[in-house]
């Protein structure tokens, strides 16, 4: 039902390990939402959730398809990655739980705040993962 | 207080955005952890950090921070500076350490930000 009344849809590919470009998709979708005239508080929430999701792909996955779908009622971000997946989703949702390497932490991420930050900024958040295959995040933010 | 006054207090040098010295700053926060900044950051924040990679600039852009001050004399690379110019985010660097820089700004009357459970 998320796809009804779709007003705009944009897709991007995110490459795992590409730390220099990490965050550029989120910057781009922030600009898109600003151009459309979406409320700035809603844009911030979408941008923060998107940025954390993007960092997760860069840190943990080989690549991901990132799709932004804007309808009259909501912003939906789907991030579908190919990677090692998450074995224990419940643990990964806890603040402070992390499997990050020192290198990731030196980038200012990997402290176990990513998924909780995404959930905090979303009105509805779904995460499914198949270990050894990948993870799918669905982040829904209502416009009203 | 404005960014120029903050630069004087911290004996900080503008890396870019010197023309924005009159920008008023209402609140500041210091962290090397960008996920924390994404969690506590409020629009208009002055970000103090000891991290100097391009993610500091991207994080500042995402949370709509007004400026970044790098402590301990750090500065981002050319890509970071270019992105900051593009996004209109002034960058400054001070030789002071994080604690001293934050302490001086706080005692000069610059407020901090407070974490809320619900930021919606």
C-alpha cells in the first residue's frame, strides 16, 4: 500500500566500502525534498534516517539499492543491500550494540546508534535480514 | 553570540566561510561520534569535533548545523572544504582541545543542546 499515489520515485546505488562518498545520497535526497517544499522537520528526520542507513551499507554491505518514494502522504525509503546480513536483529536494535571495526569507529560511526537512530526518526520502520544474503530496511515517514 | 566572537574566544582560524562571521549561534555541541551528533543535533547547532573527515561536513549538512569548529588544530581535506563551501557551512579550526574549547564557550554563555527521548 506504500506505493499508492506515488508522486516521485528516485533510485540510487550505494557501494560498500566507499567511505568518501558515504552520505552523498542522503544529501541528494535532502535537496530533492527541499526543492519540493516538504516541511523542514520532516526533511531532517528523513535525511538522518537515510544517512544512517547509507553508512550501514558503506560499513557492512557490498552494495545496496536505495529507493526514495514520495507520495502525497508519506516518504518511503527502502534500502536493500547485498551483504552479510544481521544474525540478531533484536540485539542490533539496541543502542550501543555494534560489530564495527576500529576503522569504522574512527570514521565517527559504528557505535551502535545507527538502527536506533533510524527507528527514532521513522513513523514506521521495518527491518528484515537473511544472514549471508543481506538486509532490507523500510523507513516510512508521514508528511502530516 | 556570533561566529566571529566565537572565533576570538577560541583563538580559531576560519578555514572557509569567513564572510559568515556575523552569523548568530544559539547552541553548541561537541562530539567525535557522528551518530551521536545525528541523534542530538538541532538545526542551527555549532558543532565542535576532533574528527576531521568529510563525514563531519555531511553530518553538519544533514542536521543543518550552522558551522563546524575542529579542535586540536585539525582540518578536513580539500574534498571536505569543497563540500562545506558548496553547502555554505563555515569551518574553523582551533588549537584548543575539546574540553577547553567547549568550556570556554559554555562559560561565555553559549548554551548546549539536550537529548530528548522523542525528537519528533
